[in-house]
């Protein structure tokens, strides 16, 4: 298996990844609902779509964002997943090795979920279940290897984890 992806697929990969992870029930609920009973809530397909909608004119409910955290001012209590290219290593004009970065950003007051679970680790687990070793259109496989999920203090109100996954075409 190769770690290279076709450069022509780069523009669609983040969207394809977000569509795959938002299908995970726990991820969708943790992003949509700010209550400790988030996992017992019901979520509709339209609400899921709003979570990864990238329409620049309608980002109010978007929780999956295609850029790294950069000291953005987030004023409301919320959880987000940031997806972006953490690194590129071009091989030629057509192929590139890429690492996809993930930031799990959770308001400090929203960490606890019912049953002793934690929102950031529930999101991390959901991302790995949805993506690790799974086929993603335009990428092939994404794998969590040679990487560590690192605790990050994004600002005084938000904490979470950052990690990368590498591509592996099949």
C-alpha cells in the first residue's frame, strides 16, 4: 500500500472525511447538544448536515471546520472538530503524502457527560472508529499511526486534543 494520494483529490478530501465522521451517532450528538445527556438525545439528518455545512453564509451551527484552531474567539459554549492538512510531502506533480490534522475543541464546562464519560474522549473514540483503517473517498485508508493525541489548552475556556492521521492508498 502506498501513502500517496492524487493531488487532484485534495480539494474534496476534508469534506469526505467530515461526511464520514458525522455519521457516527456519538460524534453528532456531542457536537450538537451541549448538555451532559447529549448521548441520549435524538438527532435528525438535517441537524447532522448543519454540523458540517461549509456554506460561508451559514456557519452558525457548523461544528466541523476545515482549518486549525488559530486563537479564534469562540464565545459560546460549544464543541468543535477542526480538520485540516497538517503536512504535505509532494512526490511529483501528481502525488503527495499528506497528514490530516484533527483538533477536538471542547468548552471546559462541557467535558462531562452522563455515565462518567467525557466529551473529548468520546469524540476521539468516535473519530478513530469512523476513520482508522477505513476507506475514505479520494484518500484510500486513513490510519492513526506514528502519532499521539496531545492534550491542548486552546484558550482559557477551551481544552481538547490534537492528533494527525496519515493517508494510505489501497
